[in-house]
């Protein structure tokens, strides 16, 4: 990398959230070392520019975009620094993805302790949002499997943080606004096979949904339900455990490869074009019904064997599937509700969207436990994630629906997942996060980043940082 200051601040590039509803133009830099990261921070500050941190760009909304900023990506700081198969500890740079990690550790009989629904997520981006997986109820969040982290503050100082450090669980879930996660030591999970034993059950209504989670939650590590947005709580529930037997042949990456074809012959690279014909209420009603019926036919209380990758990352099977939501894009509403309210509020959210004839095309429900971060978003209860197709015609109506659903969630003391959010206001965020944590975060921000160098559009929207150019826009 050319070390002259002007080389860092190149031409503007348009960056999008994964949902492709939010955009920002940034000058993107991909440093390869701590020194280069520090020089970018210094150069940006000297030129009066603000800095935004970008992982793999998998957050749906505006968490990793911000117009007029210098964006630091760590896609070239993605190395494995140390690996100890005796203890399962893995030292990595922040830009490494979950996919690169599982490929590295699987042959030695390990798997990441927590993975998101896509394997493209980077470790730094995953820690900044403190991602959870289908095993959140039993294993917690990614941040709970970290021994230490090296972070760089806005002024260039590098610190190593351990979980006992008060800053540790502020940087984790810190939305990339407090410091740059450079490296981390993660504890991998020991496994004996590259397969899971999966049981599947078709559930007919909300009562069965919640009852089924409770029935399975203490016997299975992974629990998730795929809810049909066109009915009243019906869906396909899955529970899975790691296969207990030694099956060394399944620990090879080749046993996990996703086929480049769908149904044996149709190239996945073209599937999103076909899917586009279904991203309308009629098409999605048909697909949801077909998925439910297939679940009834193939579902079995007898465990079926499934490769880890196929179970964890089903959406990665359809390359570029999010493009099927263009033009317009994809808005997701993901919230967490305590156990005491979830049985009432979650069905109410879906009923509200159905009454407005705004159908969620994909709904995922999970069971959670509270997380230990300052900006905590998980509670002892359930989350629901609802995907909506935003179009020019329904944009205003969808915004109205999101406002109403947000009010329902706030009234029930619910939480919002900022990795998916694009609509929450500062007041709503403060109410949900709690006045205490919200003000503590602002105090830490002032202490660690007094000039307000690190920003994002999400941070500005929910009042955690200032972007003067955004504040002055109408
Ligand atoms: C198909 C799909 C399925 C998903 N399923 C799940 C799921 O099951 N569970 C879940 O929890 N999430 C899920 N997500 C969301 C995703 O895992 C999170 O948004 C995650 O944060 C994305 O990581 P990223 O590397 O793409 O980071 P980005 O989205 O680019 O950035 C995320 C945040 O990290 C910050 N950041 C980036 N780099 C750094 C750094 N070096 N230091 C500090 N902060 C940094 C950014 O500023 C931003 O605030 C899913 C996303 C998709 C697209």
C-alpha cells in the first residue's frame, strides 16, 4: 500500500446496506496493518473527514454506510494469526469471515460457537453487532466466546481488552462507533462430525409455535422456526444437535460445499432472476404454502442428518437472493420480546401487517437469552424477523406500518436489533435501550472519541454520533 496520505482517500464509491434501501457514498480504504489503519485515521482527521467502519456489508439497514465519509474495510486484514487445536482457541484479524473460519477449523473437528444466518459476516462486523445464531438460547452471542480483543481508538492508541474490562461489552455491540476491532481470540466449539441431527415439525398456529419452542429448548442446541407470513402462526419448526458420532469424512470442507445448482441443474447464480417473479403477494403466498406442505411431507420427529453449512446458511444457497427484491429493496423488522409478552405481541405484529396487506415474505422466529452488552438487544424470550419488499408504491405505507409495530414493541418493553434496523428514531432507540445505557454509551463515546471521528448513518439516526452533513440535510 502506498503510504503517502493522499493515496488513502480515493474516489467516492456508493455503498449500500444489504437490504438495498439505504445508501451512502464513501471513500473506501482497505488497510493491511495497524499502522495503515492509524494513518488513515490521522489523514482523515487532518482533512476534516469522518470515518465509518465497514465489515462485509451484511447489515440490512444503515449500520455500515454514511455519506461523505472515509470507509475503513478490513477485508485485507483477514488472517488467522494463531490456531491451537488442543484448546480450540483461534486468533484472527477482524476482517476474517465466518466462512473463512469454518473452512480453517473444521478439518480439526471445530466449528464457530455462534454463526449468523449468512457465513459472509466478518468477525469485526459480527462483534460490533454482537451477532446471535439459532443456538442463542443455549450458547449466547458471539461476544460471549471471545477471550480478548485488540482495538484501536480514534486517536490511534491500541488496547487489549478482556471480558472483565468495563469497555469490553461496550465495544461489543458498540455499532463501530467506539473503536476499531483489529484482532480477537475466539473459542471454537469442539465437534465430532460435520453433520447435525435435525428434527422438523409443522406447526399449525401461534400456540403450537410457542409450545414447540418450549418443548425442545432444553434438549436441542439449535432451535428456529420459519413462519408463513400469509397465515396465523403456521410454519416449520426445526431443532438440531451436533451429530454425536465420529464421522471424520464429514469434517472436510468438500462435505459442506453448497452445490452451484438448485434442484440438481438450475444455476444458482441465475436463481434470483427467477425468484424475482415470486416477490409479490401471489408468488410468495404460493412459495410459502409449498414450503409448509413440503415441511409436512418431509418433516419428521425422527432426526435426519444434515451438513452444518446447509442447516446454518440456507439463504447463502441462493446467490444474490436479495436482488430479487429490486427495484425497491428489502426492509427487515427484527425485534425481541420477553417471554411474558411474546405470545401476545408477536402474533399482533403479523396481524397488523396482514391487515395493512403488507405481507412479510420471510419470517424467522428464535428463542433468546439476555446478552451482557451495554447496548443489549436480547431478552429472555423470542425474536421475530420479518422481511418486507419495499416498492415505490408501498414505501409510505410500509413506514407507517413500521411506526405502528415499533410502538407495539416499545409498549411491551421490547428490543430492536440494530443490524437489521433502518427506521428507528433517536427517541425510540433511547426508550428501547434504556436511558441509563444510552447515556453511558454517549459518555464513553465522548471519552474514547472526543472529536467524533467514528460515525455511521445508523449512529447519527439514533442519536449516538453526529454527522454534520447529515444533520444539515432536510
Ligand atoms: C442473510 C443474512 C442473515 C443474517 N442472519 C443473522 C443472524 O442469524 N443473526 C445475527 O445476529 N445477524 C444476522 N445477520 C446480520 C449480520 O450478521 C450482521 O449485520 C453483521 O453485523 C454483519 O457483519 P458484517 O461483517 O457484514 O458487518 P457490516 O454489516 O459491514 O457492519 C456491521 C457493524 O460493524 C461495524 N464494524 C465493521 N467493522 C468494524 C471494526 N473493524 N471494528 C468495529 N466495528 C466494525 C460497522 O460500523 C457496523 O456498525 C444476517 C444478515 C444477512 C444478510
